[in-house]
C-alpha cells in the first residue's frame, strides 16, 4: 500500500490517534500536513517523526471550531501542496470545554462541541473537495459508542456532535461519489496513548486490565498505530468501492455490546466472532445470512467479563484544564 506522491491533511495530528494516522500515511510515502491547535511542541515532534519515515510535510495551526480558521488551514494546504488526496478529520477539543450533563450544559459548551465536529467537517469537506481530484479520500474519526444510549450523560454534547458527524459522512459520500471521492468514518473505542491518558494513570491501568481480561477479542486496547492502519486501508486505491461506511469494530477497537453475550447467535455476515468462543454450526450450512451460533471454548474466561464502574475510567485529572469533570453514569 503506497501513498507516494500523495498529499494528506490530518487534523489533531500532533498527538495520540492523529499522530498514529499521520505516521502511517508518512510511512507509506505521503506528504502530511500536521494540524494542531495549541501544542506546537508535540506537533513539531510528529513532523520530525514524519521526516524520519522519509516523507515530508508542514505544520498548520488552527482552531477548527472557527470557520475562518478552517478555511485558512485549507488555504495553507493549497499554498504548500497545491492539491490534496487525503483529508482526515480527527481534531477534538479538551473534554473540560464541553463535559456537562444534558440539563446543565451551557449553550456555549454545546456550540463548541458541534462547531468543532459537525460544522468543522461540513466546511472542511467542502474545502477539501475543491483541492481533490478523482479518487480522493476523506475519513472522519468518531466515537459512536459515546452517543448511542444516552447513559454517559456528561458526553451529551460530544456524543451528539459525533452522531451528526457520522450522518454527514453518509451525505457527503453520496454527494462526492460521482467524482470517485470516498467518505468514511472510523470509530475507535478506548485507545492507548491517546486522550485517555489525560484522565490519569489509574484510569489507564483499569482500562488496560479491563481489555486484557477479555472485554475485547484481542485482549488489549487499540493503539494509535492500529487506528492509523485502519485509516490507511480506507484511503488506499483498493478501497475505492467503500464509501459512506463506518466499518464494523475491528477486535482491537472494542466489540459491539450486542456481540458480548454467550451463548450468542448473530447473522453470519454481521459482527465479529468473539475470541472466547468458537462457531458451533451454521443452519442451513453455507447459506448467506444463516445464523452462526457460538459456544465457549474449553478454558475460556467467563464471558462477558464484568466491566469496572465506568466512572472509575473518567475522573478528573490535574492534566485537564477547566473545572473538575463530573463523573459519568455507568453505561
């Protein structure tokens, strides 16, 4: 998979998941514009790593919640690269700026979440499309589990913003399909070496043990490199027929809650098989869409493992700016 001669823009590319994506694209030969908001030091470190891969790029600062900044950012990309082949929308504000419950959230906090996600993507895709030729690739990094059930109350603004972002992905996929431009999303779960670290070592340790106990089939959290690999796959020429999609959670991303029970039956074509289980039978054999039943392997851990209280994962940290974050409800 080569991106030699391609140009990419990764927002929020200075740290964590964004850095993992930028480095994977650079490793494959792309020149990468690394966007950052405030941490210029981290952005410079990412660009240095990009260059160690034999690629090149530049830094671009912008507040993606501001329309003028988004347009200026793409203006710099046009000036430096001339064209754009890959746009990855990954930037997200610090949690302290929006982390409030539905009955308490201020309109300013709500607007900031929406502006940094849905509005930034709306403006960004239109700007990116103007720089793309046939076969461009657009990927949004979302976090779908945070907004599906409404139980993580203080996540209401970001959960709603990410839901809007995923909806926009589908609309833009249809709008840009005649030009051969694909638009997809990737939805990681808890990811190591990412924003999770801002909640403190205790939360990270609990999350690692939780995943290691078998909560995900691979027995570990995903890493920025894992997310980078998934994004690179969607940006490859071989993925030209995939658009408007949020691919099923790969094992390291966190299996969907509905696949966590045992024994379990689900459509043969829908959802990953769980690691602690083995297929029992398909009825009728080989028929598309037949039910696949799975039973525990001998010696497999109890399934599903009991998760820790979610509030133990998301606590206030000295590293967080702004007011002390309220503890979310266990989903």
